[in-house]
């Protein structure tokens, strides 16, 4: 009988130790978050649909990084490059239509509405300028300038 009690106590202790070890195990690592970037925009959704190039900054008023990105995008405006801010509260229908789930998102769009390049998150003014310049006139940026295609992890390009 004494052996049965000792065995029962050992089983209970082993169970308690196993339970404690299970609880101390760290959570599995989370997967990196990826954000939706549209591949095509309907140019008629934007204020200057006929410009050869369109740069859209999808932003939100609550996003501290967004204001700085919009300021960087504004300097890209020219006769050939239209720029537009699509702020979440003011342009929620655009965010919904294009399934924007992360801001700031900058998309560079050609005359056919094809998203040729995008930046999710902060980007430098140099990367934005160089990317627009390279898309408008391939080979126009110096070789040393990677126009956002080197170490800038937040840059994606639909152009290849």
C-alpha cells in the first residue's frame, strides 16, 4: 500500500512538473506582417487621371510617419507627375477599394494604372525621387544610386 501511495505522489509530481514546463515554453514566433499593395489602380479614381505618372500616398491622420511621407511625395509633382494624398478618414472608399491595410503606402503608377513601384512604411526622399526618375526614364539615375532597390526592405516593385 505504501508503494502505491509513493507511486501516486510521483505521478502527481511528474504531472505538475510537465504542466509547469509546458507553461514556460515561449510563444511560437510570429510571422512578419505583409501588407497589401495593389497592382493596378483605376486612374479615374484620382484627381488628375491624365498625367503620365501618378504618385499616391495612402495615409492616416493618426499615423505620425505619414505626414513626413506626404511632404516628400509633394515635391515629386510636375507636369508629368501628379501626386495625391488618400487620407484614411477623407478617402476611406479608396482605402477599401484597393484593400490598403498599412500606412504609409506610396504607390507609383503609370498612365495605364499599373503600379510600377511601391513603398510600405517610411522611405527617403532620395529613394522616392530616384525611383520616379528611373521609371520615367530608365538608366537616368547613376549606377551608385539603387533607387530603393538595394537594402530598402520596404520597397517593392511590380516593374521587376
